[in-house]
C-alpha cells in the first residue's frame, strides 16, 4: 500500500515536465502518448513509490494534478 | 480512472493537493511551463484560505494575463495596458470594503504603467499588487521590456540588450522601496517547491496587509517564459535561479507591516 | 430647488455632480477647469463615502474612473482640452466596457498646448471619436452656468440609463464666469437602482467581468452591433435643442455653448436694424439634432453656423441641411470669442 | 433695466475681481439677471486683472462686451486699455490717485475719485475697491448704495471675512460721497 497517490488530469496537462523534475520519488514520467490538445501528457509510472508530498502539484502550472496522502495512524 | 476506482485507491487518504475553489474549471491558456499558472493558483489558494472570494475584485490588463477573468471565480476588471494600479486604486477608493488586487506584467508595471504603478505605491493605496517579471513582453512575441537583462536576446534586441542603447534593467521593487508610501515590497520566485511555498506566504501576507487596512503591498514574482526564452521549462527554471536572480535578488525588500 | 447662488461655472458643475450622487472624482489640475478640482477637493470629503483624489496624470485619473465606475458608483472626471486628449484611451475603454461615467471638458484653445482662452475646438474629438474604435459619447453642451449645472446633474442619469460615458462639453468662458444658479436638491445615491453588472464582489452570485476585450471577429462584431443598437436608441430618445425665433427668420444661426448666448445678443442687435435672426442651438452635440434642423431648413435660404473653431459642427449642419439652404460658416479661433456685433456683421453678408 | 455692463480693471491685488463679483452679487439680490466674467490665467498673476459684470432685467446673452456701459479704472493701463471702448453716454470712474491726467472721451462722462486717498483716511488700503464701487454707484445709478452694501456684506460673510464688513461699508459710503 503506497503512502500517497497522485492523479493526473490528462487533458489539462501540457507536458511541461516540471512535475517529473520536482518529484523526489521518480513516480511520474511522460506517457509518450498525446492528449486532445496534442501534448505528451504526464503519467504515473511508479505509483507504489508515491509518498503524497504534493511537490508535483505545487510546481504544475496547469493545476493538472490531484494528490492524496495516507492519513497518519491515530489521527 | 473511474470515480469508483479512484475512491477505492484513495481510501484512508486525504487530499493534500487539489484545484482551489477560487479557480473555475477552465483550462489556463498559458504556454507549457509558464509560471503564470502557478502564480494564479497561489493567488486563488490564498483567496480561499483567507475566505475572501466573495468580496475580492481582481484587475488584470493586456498581455498574457488578459484572460484572468476566464479562470478566476471572482469579479474581474480588464483595463487598458499599464493602467492596472490606477484602476485598482479607483475600485478601492470607491469601495474600501472590497479586496482589490492588481495583476501586472513587467511591460505593464514597469514600462507603460510606471507612472501609475509608482504613484499608487507612493500614495500607499490599500491594494495588493502582483508584478510578474519574466523579463520580456510575452504576449506580443518576446520583445525587450524594461526588466530585460543586459545581453539578453529578445526579438527587439537581437544582439542582446545593451545598456548604452536601452539602459540597464529597471529594478522596480528597489526603486519603490525608496518611497515612504508602501508597506510591504518583496521579490519572490516559483521555480521550485521551496520558493513556491515562500511566494505563497508572501502573497498571503500581502493580502492580509490589505484586509487589515495597512496599505500598499507589492509582490514581485520572477517568472519563466520558456517559449520566448527559447528554453524548455526545466532549463527556464534554471535560468531564473542562475541568471535572473543575480540581477533581481529574492527576499523582502521593504516591510513596514 | 434651493436658493439662488452666484457661482462660477466650474464650481456649479462640481456641486451639481455631488448633488447628483457622484461619490468618486479623480482629476489632474489644468486651466481653465482648476476651480472644479478645487471645489471637489473641498466638498467631496464632506459627503458620505465621497472620494476625491488628485491623480498622478490625466491617464491615471481616467483609469481611476474606470475602476470606480466598475463598482457601479457614480463617478466623474474633468479636465480641459489637452488633458482630455490624454484621457482618450480611457474614454474608449469606458465606452467599450459600457461604464456609466461623466467627463467634463472645459475647452481651451488648441491644437497642442494652445492657450487657456475659451474655444470649441474639441467638437470633433467629442462627437466623432477621439479614442479608437466605433463608439459614441452622449455630448451635452451648456450655454450658461445654470444650464451647465443642470446638464451635469442629468448626465449621471443618462450615463446610468444607457451604461455610457457622458461628456459635458463647455468652454473656458462657462467654466470661469459666474451666474446665479439654483441647484437641484441632492439625491441619496444609496437609493439609486442596483447595477447587477457591477464588480462588487460575487457574494454568492456568478462573477461579473468588466471588459472591452473580445477575441474572435464574430464576438467583437456582435458586441459592436449591440453598442450600435444602443446608440440608435439614444438617437431616437435623447436629442435636445433650443430654438429662438425659428419661424420664418431672415437667417437661421446655428451655434452651441457660449457662442449660442452671444448669438442671442446678436439677434437683439439685429432686431434694431430690422434683421430677423433665428437661433438653433443643439444641446446634445451627439446625438445631433439633424432631423429638426433638416425640417427647419426646408423654408430657409441660409443656415449660418458660428463656432469658436475652424468649422467642426458645421459639418453636421451641412449633413442635416444638405442642399436645402446655403450653409456658410463663421468661426473664431485661438481662444478669440466672437462678439455680438461681429456676428451681426457676418449675418449681414448673407441676408 | 436694459443690460448694464461694467468693466472693472486694475493691477492684480487691487481687489478688481471682488469688485466685479459684488456688482453681480448685489444685482442678483435685487432680483436682476447677472453675469460676471473674469480675465483669467497668467495675466492675473502679477499683471493687470479685469472682469466684466453685467446686470439686466432680461436674460443676458453675451457675457463679453465690446462697449461697456461703464468702466472702473484703478490705474492708467486700465484706462488706456478700456477707456475708449465705453459706450456713448457711459461713465468712467477712475482712480485719480494713480491717474493724473486723462484724455476727454467725448460723450462719456469721466468721474475722477481718489481711491487711495480715501482709503488712506480709513486707514485701510485694502478698501480702495469699495471706495471705487461707492463712487460707481453714485455716478452710474446702476445699483443703489444700499444694494451694494448688502451684496458686499453677503459676499464677505460667506467667505469668512465678516469682520471687514464695517470698514468696507464706510468705504462704500465715502466713495459714494466723493463722486458727488
């Protein structure tokens, strides 16, 4: 069970790659595919490694990511 | 992914990052890797967190910010090029109960609107100004702006900006900090998570200064324009850190709050 | 109506604006309208929510008008010719964004720096653009101080009614001279009808946007067509003029503002010499009273236009009169004010 | 009454502008139509100043006149500038303290009064304009002394100068008497 989860809004993504650069866990990569605007959108490559830090979301200029994080035990 | 699958996948998890309420669902039309999107989101998040969506009026002029009204879920005024600070002053003087922000690029704030920008600051008008400095005119095709760095090539300085022809880059934040009118002037950047967090704090502080009636706050934000800089977004971020920041150092320049 | 007060034109205009519920005034000093600014500086702070701000420039002032008018509050600026030229950018934006607002121009001699004497050289600028794009202002031309106050008072209603910038076009003489004025009673601006389009914070409703910007030719065309439709309505409803002795005169004199009142004296002098001068005075310069003038010209030989410029309104007169009558022009320029006897002399050349 | 026009002219600081305003104000209080038109701008600053006041029982047309019914000339340049323009049967009230010789103006009556001398007797040089106005009242009979006193009083009181009413009243009276 991963500690976090990132979900990519593929249609919003413009493939700038800033999230790939910002992710400390190497979770994200280019999909090699194109969305309807013609951008090589980002996809979640290694979901198991996601820690839910939210860095990818913060650097994304298109608010194309939603990030979840596992709640701490006992909270 | 279906809603059901997402729900299952995120069971026991909390959303730590999502679209702020003060933005609608409209896709930004900024270029890939452009920092306007990040800055717009930070402003929207701050509006949400301060609970001022209902009584905030934004004003953004000509340039890449011209579509601000399309994606902010607040009232927006679109004035003439350069006039944003004066328009924001007009709104605020007519309705001091509203939170008013001006969103201006470097051409707008530092060139055609310098007179208006300067005097709004000097009057200490109780408004919040965001000055997005990407060192050139983005919308019209990458021409030199007053903040273009020396030797930077633009479509109107094909051999690089030379001081003898165009003077050195103008440092608006430092210049305005020489005035007695403003309350808070800071320069920030959004090229990495740490800077983004700091910028968010500065934006929040700037809005608070207004809600507390403390006067004029200016947040200059160094911004990347990968397309007109001819760089990929990652390289454009590096340029800010390695080059632009040297001319426009980050941090608070004036704080009378 | 209150008691009669002896007031300078500039002061009467300012006070009438306050009484009309104007609560935001932004301007930059320039002769011969400085007393207007000074009156506002002294009296705007005395009324509830009254804002007076001396702007950094004419461009700043009109932009502040743009901002304040966006909130739906009654807003005004004033200046004189060179300053009005600087405001043209903002005026085009106000028209394009359909923001009710009032702009007072106390005209002086031009072009360029010109001088500070009274002139009427801004007729073209006010009625035929000035700024860029297809737009109109309602242009009101008072010829006395009391009328300047009255028209200023009404200009705010017109501005609100049609969401249009209204220009009060007077000259240095009307701005500077004193006459007895009976000012209307002040209205309470909080009783004015709501402006649901204004940017006042969403407070639960959908966002309002104030803009003159529309990408796409078809989009902008449709906005322009809407504007034209509005202008057509105004043309039908708001034309104003004054007629004196227009039933079968020897000559009809067309003049606005200061010149029209000088023409009254010329008419009196003419009577003594057996010349019957009729006077037609457009009060709205836009919309121009073309139909009535056309009608009058049916039975006239000569329609003489007199202006303090090189011949501007005369073009509208000629468009209205067409070939039904002779349409000579007599003008003074550079701030020279034609005297009654000079006008009478000119009349004699045509009768 | 027919339109009665007066040009008041002198150095800046002699109270020229106020004199014209008081004529207009007094006329208004008498129920007449009035206009007051100043010269304005750079010429006011340090140079000569003039204004035109018109009173009439009918609507006033032109506030500018080529041939005024009367002239109050505070100094020689003013007389040079406007003296010859005063209409036939008109009146020129001139300040004989500063204008030693004056030409004859044909059918125009000239009434010399020593504005500054009379003001000196009242120990207040500022009231030379009310001396002039009192003389004008007597010489022209356009407005009565009482009407002018009332107009002066209201004008001064409204501009917060009520304490000067008394001395100005005296000046009006002295001027009136001097034009005998």
